[in-house]
C-alpha cells in the first residue's frame, strides 16, 4: 500500500434490481450519471495511491474491463463473489469474500453512493451520514451524545441522519469478527450488510464518529438516479439505451456495448475510416477507448454557411468508392437492410406496445396500414446503390467541429454485415432525419404525440437554422445528381426502425411520424 496504510472496498457485485432494465445488460456501478459511470465518481474521489478492492458478480467482467481501460495505472484487487444473487447472497457475504484482501484499516464505499469533497482516511472509526427527512428507503441513526448512537432500520420516523453506505473502519479485526458471527448465525439473511455490523460493534463499546456528507447522491433506484443526473456537476444529456453507454473523460472517451460483435466491428471499421474519426487507444470485449478530440458538437454550432463546407468535406473525406462484394450481393444486402430489418423492427414495436396495425387519421390525413405502405415502396429501386465508405449514424450529434475541419464520432459497426461498403443514401437519410428530429428538441420534450384510437396527432418543434440546413442538403443532393425522394423515403423508414429502440412516448411519436411521412412521400412521388 504505497503512500497510504488503508484500502477502499467497493462492492460492485449486486444485481441492482431497483434500477430496473438499466441493469439488464450491465452492472449498476457502470450506469452513467453525468459524463461518467457511478464507479468513476467513486474511484476518482480517492488519491491515486490508495489501493482499491472491488467485488465482482453481476456482469463482473464488465466492471473489470472498464476499470482496466479507464484506470490502467491504479492498484486494484478484484474479488470474485460466487453467490451474488438468490439464497445466500447479501452485501455482507460479498464483503466477507473480500476479507483476506482487507487485513488493514479500510473504507467501505457502496457502489450506489456518490459524495463530493474529501473523504477522511480511516484513522478513526467513522460512519458517513447525511441529513434527510425521509428514511423510508434508508437505515438511519439517532444521536444521543458523542458516544451513543441508536440504529434504526428502514422506515424510522425519529432519526437525525441517514446511513449512506460509506464507512471508515479502523478496527478492521473487530469488523470482520462481528460480520463472520452474524453470517454464521444466519447465512441466508439477505439484509446482512455493513449496517448490522456497525450496530453490533457499537453495542460492544466501539467508538464511531458520524461524518456528515451534505453532497450525498444516491443512485440506487430509478427516481434517485434521475435526480442525480439533474444535480450532478458535469450534467450530460444523452438518449439512454439500456445495452450501450458512452463515458467522457478529460483525455479519452469509452464506449460500452453489451454486444461484443459491435465492439469488434467498430474497432475494425476504425482502421477503415482512419483520419475522419478519433484514434482507438485500447479495447476489450465490451468496451473501446478512443482519444478525446477537442471540438464543438456540431449540433450546437452548425450554421447554414458552414453546413455547405461540411457536406463538401464529407464528399471528399468520407464517401469514397469501394468494392467489398459484387453488385448483386450488395443489392441484396441493401434490400435486407431496408425491407427485412424494417419489417422486423415494426413487428417488434407493435408487439411490445400491444398496437394493431390499422388505417388511421394522422394529423388530419388518412393513412393506411403500415403493411400497405411498405407494399407500395419499390424496394428494388431503393436497394439499387453504389458501394461507398460510410459512417452509418450520420447525425449532427456524431460530428465535431474542430480547428482544421471535422471529426466523426459513433460510427456504425457495419452495414448489413459489411464493414467497408455501405449505401451513401443511408448517410444522407440519417442526416435528413436529424435535421428534423433533433436530439436537443427531444431531450426538452418539445414533441407531442396523442394517439386516440384511429385519430393520431403528432408534431415536433424545429429550429429555423436546421430547416435552412435541410434546404442546403437538398440543394447539395440535386447538384451532385442524387435522388431526393429516395432520401425522404429512407428517412421515413429510419423513423419506423427507431420506434422499437426508444422508450415511451418518443417511440410512439417515431412510429406515427414515420408512418405519416412515408405515406406523404409516396403520394408526392406518384404526382
């Protein structure tokens, strides 16, 4: 333990069930709070020379890989917990698994507790607390005097402060002895944790100081997580996806994907895209790390004048002719990508939301079944495309304006399984989509959707600047000889595809907005 005589125990082995679907594909300590996951805010609270002991269980490999990528120079001991769910599992059992690594004073820090400011070393026994007026979900303490505390389980009404899951343990031998005794008394006690041990130690005349952490943020449940995200210092808006995440640090960015193939293919594609994207520094099965690029998010600084320059930059630096497969194969890839994938996504949306495909009046216009709309699209024509290098998620929020041009972020991992070649029209359509359905507008809930039987009303606010940019995009397409109607049709298909990937009510908006605009485009093509 270079420089310090204590360690920090972080228990990251639990399921995090109170966070619902957010922990379906990863560990709760990796849920993003501001720009970074909860685990980062905890790790960065402590001096770099303080050794960390982290318990692993639920998606433990994710935790280990993330720490290695984000903090390669930190001294970390990982402890595998064999029982982290079901009978016999408890916080206390996870702590006991780490006992051999903690034969010294230590700090226990729960993985759902975040505090600002300095955390004192365990030169004395201390208990981290916070003033509060509601102990329904928290254990609490009643202070009689400097040496006498009364412990309350969850739900107490007469208390002085809340127990926050942050303790300094100087008398580590007494702590482990008492925890082992409690575990042996009832190995299946799922509520066994730090709080009962502290309670028993106090009964045996151990002295604990209370240390108030007024900045305490709990992220152990969905409501608390949402409050934390609003109040955290480095607030960061991003459309949540439960199977992927982005973490932003001072000099690098880490992307997480539950699907290992996405990471694998993005790393391969990074070598194809080369200079137009950031440099990949390292990667593991579910993460990749790339260099932080200093620039401004294009969605915030785009202007009509500069947008012309950007389109020409993309023409010269991104959309290069390539040949990955023969033309017949590429046409089939496009067909599957545009028709079959859309059909699968629509069926998934309808099933999950218990919605029947039926004729409707949307914004005062009669719109037939989505199946009828798709049957009127000439997918043979739509799938006839030239093979080009592509981005795949070509939206303003994935573009940085940098000193000497632009840098592209969050490139798609493939195009229908192809890594080098894609359809340039898909990039055009993604850009067109984003000039209409802008992320900042969505974050502010400046869209509306009301579905009442067969009568649907949907609308979204649009920025004048982006309307002007859309006109410039269409002018560019005309000048370059591209088909604007194909772009508009693909844009409608993109909205239908997106509807199965997002939460209520944005998913409903995307479905009905896509259905309406697809129908409008088809009618205008006929005319």
